[in-house]
C-alpha cells in the first residue's frame, strides 16, 4: 500500500496532470526507461494480473466442485469427476470474463474491482464482524444483512445518490428488511401442502429427482428446490430468502427502468416504493411465492430492449418464461418491439437457445425432452377444474361457484358475491365448471386476437414511446379476462403501474387502484378474511384497465392526426 501511494505521489510530481490517473505507473515507466527495461517492468503488471486471475479461477473451480457438484449433484463423484467439473467451471468463468473484457461499455478493470469489492464488503463485512463479536447473531439475520447490504451497495453504485438520499435509502432498506425477517416464520398452506413436500422429495432423491415430474412445476424452480434440499438450514427460511433477494433485485431493476422512462429524479423514489410495496413484502417473505423473480427478469428485459440491448433482453425474457408461464402477459409487447425494429427475428433463436439451456440439468437427470417442454401444458390444462377464478380480482368474480362457496372450509368464499351462499341461483353449477372454463378461455383468446389485430391494423399510430403503455395494458387486460387466474397474477401489473405513475404525473392514482386490488385479493389466502367484496376489487382493476385503454387510444388518435397532416 505504501509503495502504491509513493508511486502515485511520484507520478503526480513528475507527470503533472494526466488524462487517466490509473495509468500513472505505465506512463512513468515508458517515459523514464528505455524500451527493453520498460518491457520488463510492464510485464510485471501482466504477471501480477495472471497470478491473481489463476488463483481466483482455481478457488472458484474448487469451491464449485467441493461445495456444489459433490454434495448436491453427485454425492458419489470420484476425484476425476470433480477435477473435470472444476475444469469446466474454469472455462465458463474465462468465457464470461472474455465477454466482459470485450465490451467497451464494461468500464476499466479498476472500476470493476471497486464495484465487486464494494458490494462484497457491504454484504459480508458487517455479517462477519457481528458473528465474531455479537453472540445473538442468527443465520436469519446474517442472510438478511447480506441481502440488505448488497442491495444498498448496488444502489450507491448505480444511482450515486446524495448524502440525504443515501441515508433515506439505507433507512428504507433496513426497515423493509426488518419487516421481511419478522414474517419468515409464517407458514402458509402452500408451504405445508406443496413446497415442504417437494423439498423432502429432492432431499431424498437428489439430483436425479429432476428426471421426474415433481409437482408439475417449472424446471428452474425445481433446481432451486434441489439446492435448498441439500442445504442444512431450515428450508422455509431458504425458500423465502430466495425470493427476498429478488425483491431487492426487482427494486434495483425498477430503479433503472424508471430512470429510462421517467428520468433520473424518479429512479430512487421508485426503488424505495417497490421495496416497501405491500404486495412485494407479502409475496415472498410472508407467502413464500416467487413472483418477484420472473417480474424482475421481465423488467430487465423491458429495460434492455429500450436501451438497445436486444440479445440480453431476449435472454432475460426467456429466463422469465422458463420461470413462470405468466410471462405470456408480456409477449404482445415483444410483437410490438419486432414491428419497431427493437427486436430482430434472429433474436428468437437467442430466446429458444436460452430456454433449451435451462432444460439441460433435467435432461441430464433423465427427463424426456417432451416431458420437459410440456410442463406448462400440464399446469394449464391438467389442474384447477373447480372454479373460474382463484381470488383474482378479474371478470369472473361475478360468477362464483355454488359448491365451493358452501363448503365448510371455504365459508369465507360466501362473501365473494355478497349474497347468501344458500341461495339456489346465487352461484354457477359446479358440475358445468370445465365447460364454463373452456368457453371462457376460447372467448378470451378471441377477444385478445381482436385487440391485437386492431392495433396491428393501426400499427403506424403506435410509436416506440408507447411501449410502457402497451405493457401495462396487457398486464391488466389478459389476467382480467382469462379464466383460472390466481390472486398473484396481477403482480406484473403492480410493478408496471408504478412505472406508469412515475412517467405520467396525472396517473399517479394507477398504483392505488392496481396494487390495492391485488393486495386485498391476497388476504383470503393469507388471513382467511375478506376485507372487501371481491366484486369491488374487480371494479377497481377494471377502472385501471379503462384508464390505460383510454390513454392508449388517445395517443393513437393523436398520432393518426399527425400522420394525416403529413400525408401519411
């Protein structure tokens, strides 16, 4: 450290001002010494870099082989197998490093190191110190501290807020993390009925359980379940912390997207709002769901699509689709991007290749290709026959089912219609539910096609600046008219309504409509209480849909008039 400081001082005295201070040693050597000596001294930099790089590569490969490959993937792996696993990891890391180095926008090596150590120090430094000097440190608090510290470091690096804004950000992140930790012990029916059982299956069967169809769930989340099953910590906490990490990742992605759509001043407030949003708080930390994961990937895809990074956007969109089928709510926006040239047809290959890569572990474990690609077909067609909707504030709240509402364990469902559950004609006949579901699905498909065809006919009136408007429209419209929709399926609409409100000041009431309706629809499952008539929540969501539809049509008419004046 002393020698580095002396080199910097000597360079300042000898060279004066230079364009790039990080090159002071190189500049001095080239000016003072002849070519041969300069070459020897400059090669010392390469030697030091190679020494550091090979140590880090070996550490990463050995950590993967000993901490992941053998305990999780193949318990009986031989030394030769572990050696090859480590070699493959070295190659992968080297390829990623090469891609970063070849990107002119990735910054200097010094900048990358500063960012890495800044996040590393903020995430792990306080945890290590507290674990050494405070006996009451728990692993729940340690994980919470790492997530909150890492999130705060990324905020400081990406946004570079002033002191007051930085203090506010630290306070909000700390308080919201405290709220999340307080909900970790809550066990929902989903955990007791499904998640805990799936973890047990993976704990007993190991890696090759991926070759089976566990719960008709997507493959990426099954990989997460496998990792959790092989960890000695309490699976309930790990399931929830997995989503909590993406709570803050989503907040950071929303910050970046808000900076693009609404300006830099809106970025930090949007990030803090998302951290504290009730639906975000409850979804992961309380409920143990993972909607923030796929919505984070969609928001990043939207942001990279608008900032002319189509390959990264296609990768993110494919990962989102691999994680949740609800990503289809965003697909009409992809068609709009194709029309505007923000995507090219070749990017469909990137999407497909990424999706195939996500299937590889399951295929290696022995799962058939047909079974791997048909997970969503099994989810959508092979489940949920008893109702038209599942607590979602959509069109079908006006058509509850008689037998479900009258069952003793679902007495709270009687409040869906506001009519006595014993009335003979208050509910739809349960026996005809599959017929109603199919009819509603066909009507939804027809209605969606009509909407898409309409704006394809008027495509000249739709500009790239309307992408966010269309994204919010379809995020509300599709789950509102589709049958068999669950309460959490408006989560994408929650996030996009926040971006929409940040962009248009006269639409700041939109999150109040969308998020409030979503939040109230969570309550029957979380608390077994109905705080509001479900039909009122559906009307709130309908009001938001009417507002965004009116905004889109108004802009289309305005663009139509402008084209007419130009003779277009």
